[in-house]
């Protein structure tokens, strides 16, 4: 094989590998962008539902509001959780997904989603607060108390060792 044929073969391999890497990068960042959009949509829907719930007092109105937002939240949550990706504030969107499960009375799913978000950011204090609310709702006051202690420790910037131990409240 001549020197120019070897050089040409190396060029072809380099171009092929470069094209493959470019295609993979574009598809990965495209999926991350879609997930970010779905996460933002989910956060917006949950915040709107919380705002409406705060404006009314009756339990009946809360149920009606949950039914009103339910289909849109379920679609946004399903779309968000089905896409791959990671970025710096994904844990906030997992919290929104967990809150959407909670507001629809799906406590087991809320805790499962909260644990996934906790795995991405173990010191995100709002995870502990949401876990406390969920545990309190299902009658596990001891676990709710552990989670609120972890929330308070993070909020006050005190001993983070106790926070990691209190993370057991999510298990």
C-alpha cells in the first residue's frame, strides 16, 4: 500500500469518527433540551396548581383543582421522566414531579420520584421538606420529623453529617 493510500484511508476514518461523534453530541444535547423544556413545563403547571390551591380553603376545591390540572401534569411528568439527561438543576424538576404525584394522592410514586431527585442532589433541602409532607400525609410522623430535622439543618447550615444520616428518612 502506498503512502498516499494510507493517508487517504486515515482521512476517511477520521471523518467517519468525527461525523459519528458530532451526531451523538447533537442527539444527546437535543434530548437534554427536550427534557429541560418538559421539566420547565412540569414546574410551571405544579406552581400554577399550588397558587390556585393557596387561594381556596375547602378540600373540595383542592380536589377539583387537582382534577383540572391532572391530565396536563401527568403528560408533562411522563414526558419529563421518559427522556435522558442531566444538568445542574434537574433535581428541582424532580421535586416538581414528586409534588405533582403528591397533589394527586399518589404518595408511593411521589416518594420514588423524590428519591431519584435526591440521588442527583443529596443536599437539596426542599427534598427533605417534601418528604416530610408526604410522610406526614401517610401517617409516618417519625420519618416526617427526621426529614424536617434534616431540612432545618440544611437551612441553618449546621452539621451536614446529620443530614446524610437523616437522608435515611427517604428510604
